[in-house]
């Protein structure tokens, strides 16, 4: 039960009572109809606000009953502005005798990580280089224009079609990495500018829904590789992941597919127009989202028609491009997560939970470009709003902190990362 207190103002009149809460009580408010958060020792009731949360109701719900300070700082580029929305939701504070961290987390590790973040801010590592992102967008548009010019001058012969498939696959894959930057608010100082460009890149270059991406991807970042919270590992009936899920399925004798051969049917996408793994799941959710949004549907149709117009006589061009791009997307995005720990919620601190679910790929010019700098997956998950061209600068600080507390920091070659997915 919360405790009450009063503060006296300069006029001697009592101010509003401040209620104090224990962690035991706060942790009870983690239900769908009852959600409390703790941010910098202040307690907020976000039950009604969750449905209006710009990042989606689920991502804020995943942190209910916990200290959400690090998640709050990770996702918002202007905490002062967001505090205006939080102020009406404030219901009290942690009791004076309560620790700042819940569930016996290592308070010194948490404080050291926050100090590291402050150091990165002082180093201006959260400030984007406009030239970098301008050139990146430029090389994507150049490939799209080149594809149009090739059709205009060379027609739609087989050789041209093969070359177009490679060009469009590359441009679409790189557009995918670029929309990821804007979606994470890591380019402009103002959130609104990031949202506007994000909608352009993902909507008009990719043909996807910005809202769908935000609501899904931020859940992944808040609770990576956590069953029932990270949609990227919610692959039931197709794959069983991690160490615990196969055992649970085995005990229940749930046999939707021959899971003992899942490492083999993972590759069926090489022979089918529509992949059976992660892009299939994403495409189904995307279609569901588009049906709910007239704008999303029109946008998707517009982009599909734009690419179809390149291949009126060669409709297989679009299928081939999507086939190649889906593989590029799957192998890059999953090599950082699937081989790592996948389990149920363990309520760890921000650093430990993110590093346990992610791994890095060795740096090189090609790896940086090919993966959209997602080879720095650990740094990206710790600081999702940091511009990707600064990941290499903060990496030594992160490795040092992990070494100090014995947190395993994994980095591997690109080839081994691909092989480990099969393993």
C-alpha cells in the first residue's frame, strides 16, 4: 500500500500529498488493464495512456511493473518534451528506502551504464552527420533511376531483367536499412522530421506501413528475444526457437511441422516465390495492417505498381527482386539474434538483457554497407537513437563496461554468423 506525505511551500501552506510505493506493490500493476511504470524513481499510471502511446500500446505494456528508465531514455530523443505527457500520469514516487532498481538488479552496473550514455552524449555521438545520410539516400535513388533508364534504353530482355533484379534488390535492401534509421529517430533532432522522412522512405520506396513498423520493431527493441514480448521470435507453428520452446512443444506434442527438420525447410524459400520464414510472417502482418489503413493500402499498391511498370513484359522481375531481397533481409537481421539466448522474461537490467540477445559482426567497409551498420547490433540495441555512423566510436566503451561486469560481448565474422543461424 502506498504511503502519503506532505511538503510545505514557501507560503507555509501544504502542497499536494506525495504517495510513496514499494517495489512489491508496483510489480503487481503489470496487467493489461492496470499498468504502472517507474522512471527515475517516479511512479506513473499509464493504463489509459497506453492506447495513445505513439510507439504503440504493447511496447509500453512490456515494461509495466518495472523500472523503465533506461528504455525511456533509449527511445526518446527529447525526454523533456515527453515529460509533459508524463506529468499528468504521475501518481507518486518510490519510497525512500526502496532501491532505484527492481528485482535485485546490479545497481552499480546500471549506474555505470547511464554514465556511459552520458559520456556518449558529451562526445556528441547522438548527433547525426547530414552528409552521410544525404549520400546514402542519393545512392538509393540513383539505383532506382538507373533501373528506369535501363528499361527505357534496353527494353526488358532477359539480360536486362537479370541486371535489373540485382540493382532493384540492392536499392530496396539499402532503402530498408535507411528507413530503419529514420524510424529510430536517429537522423534529425526533431522527431517530427524523422517521422516525415521515415514515411517517405518506407512508404514510397519500400511500400510498407510506418505505423506497422514502429509498433512491431519497438517491441523487439524493448524486449529482444523474449517470448510473448518480442514479435520477431513469435514464430510458433513454423519454427521453435531457443532452448525452452522446443522442450515445451515436445511435452505438449504439438506437431504443426516437423521441427526436427526446421534447419532444412528454412531453405525452402530458395525454391518458392514466397518465403516460408521471417519475411512471410512480416508480409502477412503487413497485409493485415494495410487492410486496416486505406492510406497504407493505396501506398502499397502505388509502390507495387511502380515496380510492376518496370516489368510489364517480365512479371518475374518483381518476384525475383522480392526473393533476393527477402534473403538479404533475413540473413542480416537474424544473424544477430537467432543464435543468441531466446527465452522468457528474466527481468534483467538494460545492458545485460540487450547484450544477451544480440551479437556483433566484424567491422569492414563491406560489412557496414551490406548490413546497414547492423553489424554493430549490440551498440544499436543499447543506443537505438544513435546515428549508425557513430557506433564504432562507442563500441570500445561498451566492450570495456561489459568486461568490467563479466557480461559476454560476442563478435564474429560474417560467414560464421550465417552458419550459426543454421546451427
